[in-house]
């Protein structure tokens, strides 16, 4: 039976319909906001043998028919998910994952399919709302409901669920997901905004979430199914845990006191685990022993942090690991930066290119191109492992997008810097927060390439350890073991002026506004410390670009002259490219962008294009080529396809007996335009150049007007001026 639930959010109705579509799914809802419609389904399977993690998968399916478009691929069918689709799926995954029963091993799949989009209302936030609703009314165990809201900041005011148009004018794009009592996921891109502005946005987003949760509650009471009882792992044997604790606690505490708990795989901690399994391996299953050891290690680490303020590697709670950085490592790249923080090492490489290499996007967003691209790679050797190397996974795409979002606000606009830019960050060694390391490495690489970014950006990852009676500790610059054993991974990037990106994931049910406030303040101090180090390596963007980077020059031509540059069938522009070796991009507004590796070639292309589009003006000087000789003067081509007459009396500063005595076809001659008559014919003078005279001087000497022979049609082909017949004008005596 179909039921529709409605609520007003951000000034317009949001409806959730259930009971109509996808009836065989465990839970199915149709979410509509404006004319954007998303079908969200939730299904649950069994437990696969040997599964030691919760197998939740979230898919976001973009159907281009939703926007009335046919895919641009060869097969005219949607292929692999776009980057935007993967990021939306991750956003939903991170919002709902902490709300499932701990230890659950049943396969759960969420599929969000965009059926309609109005190109005004972004459909991505509907996936979080729909996932919670579908799970809440299904038979799948879920500690919900939760909800998600996007908050923008446009013209000094907060906007709930802004449109695409509003987002282009917004200084903040903040996604907040939360339960009734706390926030459990935050994602943001911003244009150097303050911590206070972000915190108020979180508060507004969470207020909206509570309204949606109340709607979910109503749905659950009216159409919700009874939850299935799932099999959860048996708790470890208490006798075994007691023995593991007794055997390893003292060694673990000593290792932490010595600061030897560093690394994704700390040798000291690994040695303690190995000794434990050797001693108790005959009495207990080694795999269960390893799990129990992780539990004891987590307990010891938390106690040390919460009770003594001592971290596994001996640092204070607010202390950043040792830093090092370099620039200009690679001889033929356009810019490179190496950033290392503890054992996390990132090599970022910047490449500049013509705007013709701007990325084309084939998704549902109105944005169809992207000029600044950041890619992130995470090879297996970065953690000392061996595994298959292939296409980037969702983690790589997510980390790359976060670093891209952090740098995007400081990238110069296209008018000031007409380049397409790509930065690739290679995680050469990983021990916590490679994404924020990528932000720092990318900043250095861009500055090394001479990109005039408006401000350098640094980033840091914050952690959280919680204990009993509300006790907690916030950690600056978490390493791998702290991420694994902690309750929060909160990444914050920005400039000295403000935040440009943040991302928060938690493993507990939620965190309060006060913890969020404290974490942002502590992150600001950490970012500033890291940025100071980076600026000691390279204080500002290099004044000159790398010699191997292309030179891009932008000129404006009249729109009506675009055809002259392109030529019939593109013949003219191809000839310029072949002659000079440059790249040329002409847009519909008459902006021409010329890219070249050779400055001289670029300048030559500019001259050719300007000559094709420039209007001849009286008094201007030109260096032209003699194209025809007549008994009364020489025709000189001063612009492509445009020539003028240099009368025999204007060929030299002395009496000339014959034209052939002074010039020949093919000679270059510097001339001045002295007159353009009512028929558009151009008179030129070489004498004016030699004697330093003006066009007015020449006309005055010739009685105030140019005496011209009549012209007949030329047989020299298209683009040539008409031949001039008749007697020559009288010579100067």
C-alpha cells in the first residue's frame, strides 16, 4: 500500500513515498525534492564464511535520462560511476555505517538511483535521507533514524539545501549528517571561512536533521517492519582476555612510555603480540588471541591517553610529528613537492596544460567541465604490503577529491591564469592522514610550478578517544594506530584566513557540538604550525614558471572575427598551429588562448591572429611583404589578405626612376598607412617611415588628398585587393 510523507525543508516540500516501487527490497522509498527524484532501496543478505568485517556496500546510480540526456560514451550507456557518484556513495556510507550493530556480519546493500533531476535541486543529499528511511522501515537492524542536510552561506545568510545556482555563489558547502542527539558525519568545502561560521552551519544543519528524523519516526510507527535478529560474534572468553591482559599489559605500557608505539605496524607492539601467541597459542586459537590482543592494546592506549595524556609514540595530545619537506625534486616536471610528517610521506607533482585539456564531465550536475584536477595514488608498498595494483578504488578517489576541494578556493581563475592544472599525489609511505599530507604536498608543488595561488593551504587530521563518564581527549595529527583505535578521524584544511575543506568520520554514535568546537580550535593551531614549516621550504609561488611548462597567452578578438581565425573548415587555425607548433583554443566570446613550449612560437601565433582580426588604422606602421609591382607603385600586404598601394613617389626619400629599382616581389617593407579612401582602398608610404613624418604630413604635401589611379578587378585570387590601373599620379618635383 502506497503512503506519502511530506515535510517542508528549506522553503519547499520534501516527500518520501513508500509501498509503490521496488516491493521486493527489504526497504524502499522514493524521495522527491523539487523535481529531483531518487529511488533508494535497502536489502540484506546472509553471512559469508570467514567474514571478519561488516560488508556494507552503498551504490549511487546516475541515470542520464533523469536529465533528458543520452550518455556521450561510444555505447551510449552509463558505464563506471563518475567521481561525483562515488563521492555521493561514500557520503551516504559514512553517515549510516556507525549506526549498525557492532559485530554485524550480514551483507547489507543500499542502492540509490536518480530517476529525475531538475538541474536545480542537487539529488545527492536525498540519498542519505532515503537510505535512513529505507533502513528504518525495513527488517534490517539499524540504530536510526539519521538524516542529512546541506548548508550553504550565500550573501551573508545561511541557506538550507541550496540550489546549484546558489551554490556557485556560496562561500560554504557543508553536509551534516546526524542522529537525534549528535552529529555523526561532516563534509565541507569552503572559501576560507572561519571556524565559527562552520560551527553555526553545523548547528543549523543538525536542527534540520531532527525535523527529518521525526518524519522517519512517523514512518517507522506506521509502516515499519519488525527487525530481523542477526547472529553477532560470541564475546571473547573472559579467562582468555584475563590471561592476555596479564601477559601483555606491562609490555604494552612500557612500549608506549618509551614512545615505541609508532607506525602502521609498530615493531615493538608486533613483537609483544608474537610473544603472546607463542606462549598461549597451544591453549587458545591464535586468530582469537590476536583479536583479544587488539582489544587489550586498544584499552591500554585509551587509558594512557585519557589518564596520562600520553600517546603511543610518546607525543603530547597537541603535538605534531616531525616534519620535513622539499620542492623541485624532479627535473622535467612542471612542479614537485615532497612532504613528510612522521612516517607519512607524500610526493605531489603538478602539471600545467592548455585549457583544451580541461576535463569534460558526463554526470547529472550542471557543471560539465573541471579545470583543476587532483589525483591520489596509494600503492601497496606505502604500508609495506603486497597486493594487486589496478584502477583507483573508492578510497583513492575520496582522498583525491578531499585534497582537490581543499586547494580549489586558492587556484587563480581562468582569466588570470589560463591553464588546466593537474596535481598527482603519490602516497610513498602511509602512517595516518595521507589525504592531509597530499594537501600540503600539493601546495608546495603548485608553488614550485609558479602557479600564483592566492594563499598556501595546510591540513591536519584530528582524532578522538572517549572513555567513561564523558571523559575524552582530542589528538592532533593522528597516526595509523590512533585512527584504528580511536573514535574519530576529523580532517581540516585551510589557509591562515580560514577553512577550505573538512571531513569528519566517527565510529561512535555521534559527537557533541562542544567536542566539534574544541577539535576545530585545536586543528587551527596544528594547521598553523605545519604551514609555518612549509613556508620555510618555499615562502611563495615562484616568480617564473618552470622552463618545461607551457606558456599560455590570452587575447580578445571581436566575436565577428572568430570566423577569420578559424577559416573555412578550420583551415586557417590548422595552418597557424602547423606553422608555429602551438595549441589554440577559441571560445564563443572571442577569447583566444594560445599555448606553447616556446615563447617565440607563441608570440608569432599571437601576431598572426592579431593580424587576421585587426582593423587597419591611419597612422599605424606595418611591416609587410611586397606582393605585386606596377609601373605606378608596389602593393604591400600589411595584414593577411589585406594590402595597400605604395605609390612610386612614396617608395623612398628621393626621386625613384622605376619601382623595380627600389623593391622586388617578396621584399619586406616597413610602411605607414596614410589614407583609407571611401572605397576602403589603402594608401601606404615608406617615405613617411624614413623621414619620420605623420600621415597628415604626407597628405598635406600631396595637396590634402591622395591622387589614386583607378583599379580593375584582380586576377590574383581571393583575399587580394583589386589591381589599380590608369596613369600614375605626378611625381614630386
